[in-house]
C-alpha cells in the first residue's frame, strides 16, 4: 500500500504521460461512436493522471492559460447557481454535463504537440465510422435497431439514420468534419497530392450523408463553418472570396433542390415559423414553432431574474410557469432548445458575460500557430451556430469542443519518445477501441 502511495519515478511518470497521450487519441475517436465507451476511457485517463502525481508541476503552466481560466470561470458560475436552485436533481444533471469544461486542465498537463495531428485525425475518422454506419443503415444492409442479447447497440430511424448519435449531433459532426477537411485542402501545403484527393472524396461522401440526415442544426452549422473557412482562407483576396462563397451557395441550393430530406426539413421549418408567429399557437405548429414559443416565454423568465438567473436547475420549472394554459403541452418539452436564453435563465447576466468572455478569449487567442488559430475559430463558430438549436451541453458537442480547444492551444513537447504510426500501433489502437466499446455497451 505504501508503495502505491509513493510518487512514481520520473521514468514511470514519462511512461504514464505517453500512455495518456495515446488514450486521448482514442478518447477523441470514441466521442462520435459511444458515450459510455468514451466515459470509461476517460476514467482510465483520470486514474493515470492521479497516479502520476506531481500535480503542481504538471498543471502550473496550464492554470496560466487564459482559455483554461475562462473555462473554469464559466464552470464556477454554473456551480454557484447551484447555491440558489431548488431543483437539485436537474441542477446536478446539468453540472454533470458541464464538467467537460474542466477537462482542458487535465489534458494540457500531459498533451504533447506531436499528438495533435493524431487527435484531429481521430476526430475525423471517428465521425467517418459514424457516417459509414449511417450509410449501411440507410441502404438497408444494417437494421434500424440492433441489439446483442439484452445489450442495445443502436436505435435509429429511417427518415434520419444516425446509429451512434442523435441526428442533430450527427449533422453537426458532419459539418465539422467537412470544415476541417476543406480547410486542409485550401490551406495546408504538402507534397502528398493523394491526401488532397482523399480529403475531397471524404467531403463528397459526408455531403451525400448530410443529404439524408434530417438535421436543420447540422445544415446551419455547415453553412456557418464553410463561410468562416472561406473567409479565413481568402480574407486578403476579395476575388477568390466572392467566387468561393458564390460556388458554396450554389452547392447549398443544389442540395436543397435535389435532396428530399433537406427540402422537406427546410420548407417545414419555414412553414412552422410562419404559422407559429401568425397564430401564436406554438405547440401545434411543429418543432420550429415550439422552439420559438419556448424562447419567447424564456425571455419573461430572464426579465424577472436578470442578474443571477433562477439557478442552475430551476430554469425549466420557471419557464413552465410562464407558459399559458392553452399552450400547456409546451410544458412537456424538457429544455428550451436555445442556449442563448438558457444560459441567462440559469445564471443571469454574470453567467452570460462569463460565456461571452470565454468566446472572446478564444477568438483573440494569439499563443498558437495560424493554422491552429483558424481551427479554433472554425470550431467556436460552429458552437455559436448550434447553440441556437439548444446544442452544447451534450455528450458529443462539449467534449469535442474541449478536446479540439486543448489540441489547438497545446505548446509543449513532453519528455517522451513518440514513435511514428505503423501497423503494429494501429492494431493496438484497434484493440483498445474494441475493448472500451465492449465495456461501454455492456455497462
């Protein structure tokens, strides 16, 4: 027991640091595949982080990072909101969701910049596994529901086959992958022409997948990230900027014109909006009208509790009190589906300002390379778009946001030997992925 409690030697600490980097790559891959597997893997990361000891040595520099400080501040204000909330159960659930804001503090303590490319690759490959299974379900090769004994593998729907994620998360994931690949094609110069060909092919495959995924939040995120990618690339060349944006909007029009799923979802959203605003009957006019109604009633909660909000767990209870009897079915909806009203409802102007500060710090961050800064901007822009659809505090969006942020602001080269990726390492990665998927599915 005494030996276990002793601080490991520097050699052992370095080995643990190497393992932690490999595990973070696998963690990033699993974000798009299975939440339980991802959580189980993080538990191993946390155990190794704690066993490595020397916390002050490894985290001292991390605490000085302004993005980490901003994440901790936003988390702390959410935690402060627990002091005056009545719905403790909902509040605890929310705090469990925002815990990912603390993860950069851990990840930066061991992340080696030589693993950054692997993390981005793992993000793209993990999402492409999800895309591949979406195709297999869509084509009828795999069923819409799959279980092994009593263990459910996935359950999805014919109108929007996304086996591993909700269709909204899947759409957002597609948009981000397309943006990362598009940025690579336009901005990263290398001598491997086939890499650009493969990246272009992957974009086309992802776009086709988007055409049969019913995710309006995904569509909006795609528009946002592609526009910002083009602006970042051609901000000093107006000619290419205008041509690129024109071609992109032509592509969007074609996608709308020839994809039945996209056409129906967009037209339905417009119809829901018009009927909801005209009749003021939000519930009966579809999901878009419902979200508008919830936003309008949320504004009443904000006006009455502008400074500190109503507490981390009470916002839906207070929102339901403002919904009139004739719209009482809106009370059945579990969240306001708009983070721009949820944050001030929960933690007021102080919480909103702390979130704005986090976004400002990310956009103005300078201690990184131009390419990494651009990825930070693309990722953060995506967050600002899908927040309008109520998405951030999920097991996909916020973990991915925090991992990408961590990778883009990492600056250290750790005292570890990093071997190039070969067949043997890929087999080891695959073995660990299978192991954690088994653990995740059977939890």
